[in-house]
C-alpha cells in the first residue's frame, strides 16, 4: 500500500506535489491556523483532508491533459501516462480519480465560497485540454486558464475550506500564489517552446516567441519577490505575539530579517539577466537545470520549505499534536537526510569558502 502511494506521488517526477499550489504553498494553511488561533484535532483533520483533496484534483488535471494529448505527446516525444493504455481504460482511470476528489471535497461544500470556486476550477482544469474548447491552444487565454486552475483558484478554495476567505491575509496569499503560478507556468512554456513548436502545438510561448515570454517571466519573478514581502508583513501582524520579558514580539522577525538580507542580491536580478539574453529559470528544478543560487533560494526553498516549517514549529508550540506537520514536511523534503543539507546553497558556499581559504593558507 505504501509503495503504491509513493508511486502515485512520484508520478511525473513528483509533479503532483511540485506543481500543486497547495502543497507548494502549505504555509497558507498553517497561517490560517495561527491567525484564527485554531488549535485542535479538527484543524489537523481539515488540513489533512484538504491536502488529499488537492492531490486528487491535481491528478485529475494531469490525467485529463494526458488523455487529450496522447497522440500529440507521442509525436513530440513527451511522456504520457496513457501511451500503453486503451482509451476505455484511460477514461475509467480519470473517472475514478474524479470520484475520489468529489468524496474528499464534499465535507467543505457548505463553507462560504467553496462550491463556486470548485465549479470554476473544474471547468478550467477540464476544458484546458479537452476538445472542442481546448483552451491550451488559444494563446493567452490558454495560459490564463492553466494559471487559474493550478494556482489562484485552488488557493482561494483552501481559504474557503478552512473558513478564512474573507480576510486580507487571504488576498495577500492568493496574490502571491498567483504570481508563483505565473512564474511556474510561463517558465514551463519557455522551456518547452521549441519542442511544442516542433510538435505543432500553438501555445502562448510558440505564438509570441522567446523574447516576449522571457520578459513576462522576468516581470512575474520580480513581482513574486516583492509580494513575498507583503505576505511576511501579513504574518508579522496576524500571528500571535511571543512574550519576551515585558515585550510582545512577533515570531516572524527572524524570517523578515532573512528576507531583507536576500532582497539586495535578488530583486531585479532575473529581469536584468533575461534582458541581456541569459537563460534564467529558478523554476527549473531538473538535475540539469540552473545552479541553486540565491535567486533559486528566494523563489523555492524559502517559501516552500523554510516558511511552512517555521510556521509548523509555532503551531506545535501552541498545540503539540501539530508536530505531525513538522514530521510530514521533514519526510516530504528529506530533511532528515544530512546529504540534503550539505547540498543546500549556504552549506555549499561555506564549503567553497573554506576550500579557498585552505588553498590560500598553503
């Protein structure tokens, strides 16, 4: 059973998690618990159920896309889960995953805003790939559809499911997650432009060319960096303060200081390098991708790993059973493995500096 679960999660190079707006931005769920002072087993249950719902939703979107693109992917040399499966079996698989998603979503259906958001997501995720609408081949409209289906709508559904939709924190997180979605999807189209063009797919990147898509990518990366600061400001204001002597201090200050330290080395960097014609792609996490530098740090490990882990720690301080989230994050990202830490940017930089210093001493 566990082996099958890992196989499911690892499908498409762990795409169910890597391209899932909720798992990549699980800090938003932890923010809701802290902002609402919601400390109890019912919170843990709702978060866990919504995470499963989100996984099945992402799986449904991928499966519908593969179902519609079997022949196109074969011509382009792309992987497709249905290459060796009959059409009838493929449709059955899609329907089963859809049914599991519906079962997981039903407990949230009466919460404010959840049902209309769910319907909007379903339409965008389904008709992005399926004919006759097939939004993915309608240029900017297709790009907008995939961004909406993968990022802002699921994020808004998370806030609706956990009863925190009408809050300025929800607006800040949804805006930030949307920009992360724009960066991720634009970067994906930029990387696949030549292959898509060879296969005859008329994506937005194919229609507009590398220059336009690179500029959009650079702009979205810069805006994403700035809006991360707004999210941290929301956390600074909304999270419970910690008493230190006679002072009440927000627990967010360490992360805000880290963000401000990164800002001079990252803000404007992606835009300027892309304008010079360099290949900048912090959302390419493939082994052959770009180096894991500060730009990668502020767009990936900081919001995806460090921020949720830090919030999970404070959730645990407030209510110890929330330690399950720390265990989950550590397992998901392999934080228990020392090799994982030695491959991080700060450790690599320290190792390089020590090596150079040793050479100088010699």
